[in-house]
C-alpha cells in the first residue's frame, strides 16, 4: 500500500486507464468509446511522463550555468509523449470522422442498432 501512496502519479495513471478501458468495454455509443480511448491515451501519457521525471533534476534547457549531463532529465520520454499526443489527436479526429459517416449511413451511433441493421 505504501507503493501506491508514494507513486501517486503512476497510481492515478493506472486508475485512469481502468476507467477508460471500462468505458470502452461497457458502452455501445461510439462517441463514448472514443472518449474512453482518449482517457486511456491520457493515462499512458501521464504514466510515461511520471516515469521519465527524476526528482531534483532540471529540464534540459540550459539557462545560466551548464550542469553537465547528470544535472538534467532525459528529454527522450517527453519528446516521445509529444509525438504520442499528436498521434492520439489524429486518431481521435479520424475516429470522429468515421462516426459521422456511420451516422449518415445508418442513422445511429449505437453499436447494437448498427449491428442489427447490418444483419437484416
């Protein structure tokens, strides 16, 4: 239990991922599924950024005195998460565009209604 309270960013990320996964599985509405996917994306970003941060070190922007390589955090996890955010936004836009096309074609965004129309 001590590990959960000391690593509250990681604990929050795991809880957020679980909430997003539950939304993704339990709802039939396509918009709610997209929201659940975005919550899961956010949880992954939070987890990796929390793991990439080292307490006591500075951001890799040299202002004033250069502290050497050991004085700064690794910028690679932050750069990867920025790339992930761009990919997540693009995926969300694509998923919303597909949802609009499905609504125009089927008249609904509920999966059970769409599957019923498909089987008829």
